[in-house]
C-alpha cells in the first residue's frame, strides 16, 4: 500500500471530535487507533471548559479572537441562552 502525504494537516488538528478533509472527504476523528497514539495525543492536548457571562455576550467575538491569538484551539463551541425557571 502506497502512503501519500496529506497537505495542510498538522498534529495540532488531530484531536477527538475534529473534522479533517482528506481528498475532498470530511472525516471526524472519533477514537484513537491504539494506546500509544492515545497517550501521545492526550498528553499534548488538555481540555478546559469556559463559560462567558451574559454581560460579556456582545464581546464574544473578541474573546474567541483572543483565544486563538494566544495559541489555543476551540474544539467544541456551543452557544446557549439560559432562562430563570418560572
């Protein structure tokens, strides 16, 4: 089997949940191939949960931009609006 290099994909983009494009096909990474691969990638990437308070809602774009400018990657983003129970 001949292996071909895939351009523009770095190890930084290889994490669970990421979607990569290989030859016009979008592939979602759902699991690691083996324990060695899991240990290598999980030690390089840690996860943090962040919540933006409602008074900063209008600044969300600037917050996301600051995250990327400081070398972090957002792997999952969800915007929700919470209401008080009645």
